[in-house]
């Protein structure tokens, strides 16, 4: 036997077995003569037999060896010199062989092996024996787990955990421990299980150094880590998890040569993640283009067609087999991806036949984890698709049965949301066919289950909740309010998935149907059932989401400082960090221009995402702590109606809710209940037609053209009939005196319509009057913005200092007269003109002046509202985003004498009010004058002179009204004078608008 160990001659092995067999059958007295015992000889025979089992892989030898080892484990045999730890190790190794070559009892073998290994771990075996036993268990578990998605019992996991602590350098144990926790993570979606699964992989990966040859264990760890991170992102949709998945796949790809057959699949997975990042956030790293354009990147073999795979499985009886092998399942799952391309009716019928043949055997193993459940879900998807192709209701019924079957599985939480969502679609289709109320009732029971699923990312929950609300309201279902409220509760949180303002806006635009319509539709529903106060609260919650989020970062902590200074400072610090991150640069520039961090393998955008999620977690935790304090229970809650009505303390606010369900004009009053004017059914479409006519004509013709003048005149006349007349009638009923201040708070298309200039209004004297002739109009993006513009602060009767920012050029011929008028207004004026007007100088000057006046070009960038800008010296731009970053505690009034400063950027969402005027108001200015479109250069000189004369007049000064509060009347009066000038077309005086206090 010793010679066999040295020379590995099989003849020696066979001779040893023969001799040991003879020895075992010797009479007992012969053992006494040779000084040994039959039990010891039997153990040696078993040991040699194990070697032959390992060498020749003969199942008979393995079975006999196991039988002998189990017999020898009788504790009484220890007295005969049988080494128990050696015997236990040998039994583990033999069970591993049996699991490999006769896997029928693989589960029982693995569990027995774990018991034996734990026995070894609690005793004192040699390190060689312990490592051999534990390594065999670990390898056997990983192989079986990959084949069969085996759910390990607790004792197996505990065995690996003990072995990992005892033998921390044994990489096979790390891989097995990770596999065990990975399965538990798939079942529970627990972050603890994810971390427990990833930690052993990272330990193995950390043993690899650049330049080293990549070991099989490290390679397996890199691939497993990438797949695990990918799955977590699919489960949560969290952008932070997306970035980790990208990092993991990049690390995996970077560790193998490009010619490696697996690199093509890795690149495809990475490109898919990058594509999803683009779909979610509008940023990309160009990997897809690199993959498609690089001839050195190996192509991924196209999977076989669905029909080829199922025919192959059918021919081998695999489809009929009660327990399809894991390999067959993966083949089938991969082929299912090609099934979606089947459109020929005959092929559809053929594919459906095999799917139906397969389903019974799959359903018997539904207590197992993926890929069985994934296959069944995919079959349901294609049955539903084939129903649409063939119009055969049997496919629809089968799809519904498939999804019902999945929902019965107790441990399929990960699949519940997508399954329920698809089941709702199927039930909806069947309800449309049969009108069976049972299908409708089940749908309405499933909606709240899906909308409250804790395993699903917030944006998906938000979209489904919007669909629920739509369905419930259309069918007059009792869950309408619940559905709307659930969707509204997810509205702001769904934006928080995006790290920067620009990415948040991208998400708004790509899902604009839901973001734009939800608050308007919900408010219309509340108005319909008589809950007008709640309707006003809803409109406030659902509009200017980006400004509201940013305003939350600047929440006053003065009261909190008096109660808990430490908590207040921590909250302020987190807010500052979040605001800086949220207003950081373009994410696409960060991706394309930034280098990937070599230590973390993460792009600058990825680090922004990770940092943002960490800061948001800290902020949410701090908010919960603050709300637990006395009198802080509503801290940063959505403002109540009693708070919002304070916005109307200086005059009524007219809110227009533009909803396809029902449109209303709401008049908010400070000292009485809000009033509602219900609009006719055609109000919605007529308003859209007015906006489209105005914008289309402005895009096609010059502002001074007859075509545009005609269009604008028609819009103002029809706008008066649509909105102005009912509003003026109601204001008169309320005894709101003419020449009073009123505020417009429009929604939807009305954000782009000149409500302040509606008319002409019919009169007995025949004089043309417009809305601004009767009242002093201002605008506000939200009620909160108006309340903020009246925030407590220094109110002084002293003449305010003014910053003049001017960039005259050959196209602004009237800029110098306008500049001269401003310099003579009678207050302290600091001038930044021409080369002195740089972005940094302007931002610095804004901090030290209460008033600012811009005379320059205003620029818009289609689809990029945050790139709206003032053009300064050397064609440098002061952008909307740079203005947003400013904090101007003493700012009061800004006159933006430039083009497009209150115009909604093309492609933007109107309710978000993303224009320069709103940005200037956000950063601290209480009142702002802006322009709705391009400004005529010649109007600045006269308008500005009249405006500042009125603002700084002695008559106004005697009223002790703050200067910024005089600007609305001053603008109105200056505009009226401009209108009376000969030859001034309609668009020039309509252009100017006032925002704020």
C-alpha cells in the first residue's frame, strides 16, 4: 500500500485490497499471534477501498466503502485503535464521491457531511484531515447548489460559518458560505444576507493582486459577486445598487483577458447595466458603443431558438420528467428570450404546446427557487403575448393560472410585485372580453397588494399606484382616494432615486404623464367630492417638485437650535452637503469626463450616487429624531391648508387646476373658505389649443410679425372668455376692490399663457382694458414660494443698494440708455458692465445688494432648463444652476431685463417652473420681474425709467411699504405706459411679468 502511495501503480492498489480482505477473514487466534485486531484490519481495508473508489469512480466501491465506514463509526470500536477523526474524514470524502457520481441522495449526503464536519470542528483532528473534510463539503455544496439551487438547512450554513472562522484561508469554504447566504438573500431580500454573501467573496478577491495569475476561486468569486450585485439591483432598483453592479462587472471584466470566451457575456451584461443607467438617469459611459464598434471584443453566441430547445427537451423526455435538471432549466430559460420574437401563428401554437407540456412538471417543483419560478413567470409573459397574437382566450386563461400558481409559493416575495402586476394586466384583458365582475374585483384587490410591496423600488410602486388610481376612478371604485393618496405619498420619494437636479428633471420628463397628471387629477377628484381644502393641499404637494425638494434643504433651524443645538447643527450640515451634491454638474459630463477611481472602480457619477444615498439615509434618520421632539411632530411635513392660506394674506390667489377629468378655478382667501369655479367640459382641450397656438406661432414667426400678433390677440381674447370673465365676476362678488393685488398660481399649460394680460374686457365706455387694468397681477410657482418671499427678515425704509449687471453689445443698441436710467435712480448703484460682468463677480455682488438689475441677453437651451443663462462678458454664462446654488439672505428684488427669463424651456415640464425668474426667487429674492419670451431691446429704456420712478417715488416712500412690495404696482403702471406708446405691438407689453411678494 505504501508503494502505491509512492508510485500510484494500480496493481499495488488491487493487491493491497486482496491482502487486507484475506486478513479480515483470518481466524481470531491469528490476529493474536500477529499483534493486531480484525477491526483495525477492516478499517485499513476500507481506507484502501476508498482510494480505489476515488481512482476508478466505481459506484459499487463507493457504496461498500460507505457501508463499512458507517459500521466502523460505532464508538465501541475506538478501543480497537480505529482513529475516529480519520474515520470521520474518510466518511466525508466518500460521501462527496457518492454525491458526485450517484446524486440521487445528494441532499441527505450534504447534510450528513455537514454534521460530520461540525463534529470534526469540535474535536481535535489533524489540520490535514480537517481541511480535507471541509474542502470536500464546500466543493460538493457549491457544485450541487449551482446545479439544483439547493436551499441549505441551518446546520449546513452554521458548519460553513464555523469552518470559515477556524480555517479563514480556505477559499472553498468562503465560496460555499457565500453561496449559502446568496440563496437566503434570494429568498429574503435581506440586506444582512446580502452582506453575508458578499463578504466571503470579497475576502477571496482580496487575495488577488494585479499581475498575478487569476486563480479559479478568484475568478469564480468575481463572477459571483457581479451576479449577486446585479440581482440586488434588479430587486431594489436602487441607483446605488446599480452603481455597485457596474463596479463589480468592471472588476470582473478587468481581471480576464479580452480573448477569454466569457468576456463577451460580461460586456453584454455591463452594457445592459449602462443602458439601464441611461434609461434611469440619462447618463451613459459609452460602453455599448465600445462593444459594438470594437472588433477585438468577442461576440456572444446567440442562444438557440425557443422551438429548437423545447423540441430537444421533448425528444429526450426532459419536458415530461417530473424533475427537469437544472441545466435543462437554464437552457429553457435562455431560449425563452427568443420566444418573444415568434409572431407566426403556427409557430405560436407549436411553442404554446410545449409550454403547456412543461408546466405540470415545473409546478411540482415550485417550492424551489429560481430558475423554476423564472421559467414559469416567463411562460406566463409569453402566453399573454400569444393571446394578443392569436386572440385565443385559452392563452389568456393559462397565463392567469400561471400567475395564480406563482402567488401560492410562500417564499417568492421577490417575484410578488412583477407577478401581481402582470396578473392585473391579464385580468384586465379578460374583463374587457367577458365583463366578469370577479376579474374586476380581483384586480382591485391586487392593486393595493402590489402598491405596498416592500420588495419593490419606489418609482415602480409610484407608476403602479397611478394606474390603480386611474382604474379606480374610471370605474367609480371605492378605493379611488386610497389609490390617489398612495401615489401622492410616493411622488417625491420616487424623485429621490436620482442624485442631481438634472437627473431628477430627466426622470420627470421621461415619466411626465404620471408626474404631471397625478396631482392635477387627484385635486380634481377632491374638488369633485367637495374636499376643496384638500385639493389645494394636493396641488401644493405635486407641483414644483424640484424647487420643493431644494427648499427643504434650506429649512430654517432657528427653533430647533433653541431645543437641541447638536441635532440642529447635524441636520444643517447634512442639508448643506445634500444641496451641494444635488446642484453638482451635469451627470453626463461626470461620466464622460471623469476618470474611474482605481481604488473603488467607480465613476464620479457612481460616487455621487453612493454619497447621495448615504446622506439621504442620515437626513431621514435626523428628521425622525426631530419629529420625536415636543412641538416638532409635523417637521417638514407637507404644509396644511391653514398654513397655505397664509399665502393669501395680502390678496386672493387664483389657482387653476387643469385636469382632463375635471378642471376648476380655485380662489384662495386668507379669512374665508376657498371658492371653487367649476369649468365646462371643453375647458381642458380649449386651454391646450390656446397654448399650442401661441407657442407654435412664436416658433414659426418673428414676434413682430402679423401672424404672431394675430395669434396673441386671439389667445388673449379667448383666454379672457375661458378664465378671465368667470374670475373677474367672482372677485366682484367677493368685493375684491379693483386695483387690489391678486396672484396667479397656474398649472399645466396655463404656466405658459399670459393670464395677467387677458382681454380686452368689454366696457361701457369702449376703452380697451385688460386684466392688469383692473387688478395688480403677480405670479407664484407655488403657495410655499409666496409664503417664503414674505418670510420674516429685516424690513427697512432705507433705499436699497442695487447691483447693475450689464453686457451691452451691437445687438443691444438701447442698453446704454437703460443703464444710465438705472444709475440715476437715486440709490447706491454698483455697476458691473462689460468686462467687469463675469459670473464670479456677479455672484459675489449679489450677496451685498438688496436689488439687482440685469441688462443682457437671456439664453435658453432646448431640453436643458438648468442651462438657461445670462450671457455675460466674453460669452461666459451665468446659468440657472449657478444661481440656484447662491444663498442670498438680504436679497429683495431682481429685474431681469433679458429675453426668456420667465419662459418654460422647450421639453421641460411646465408645472416645475424651471426658468431664471423662479431660480432667482428661489435663491432669496422676494420679488422678480421677468419676461415670457424674447424682449425688444428698445422697451428697456422707457419701461425701466417709469418702473424705478414709481418704485422710488416720494408718494410710495411715505407709505412705509417695503421697496420690493412696490414693484408689482410699479411694473403694472410702467407696462400700461408702454402699451399707450404709439406703434408698440401687443407682444411687447404683454411680455413682462411679476413674480413674488
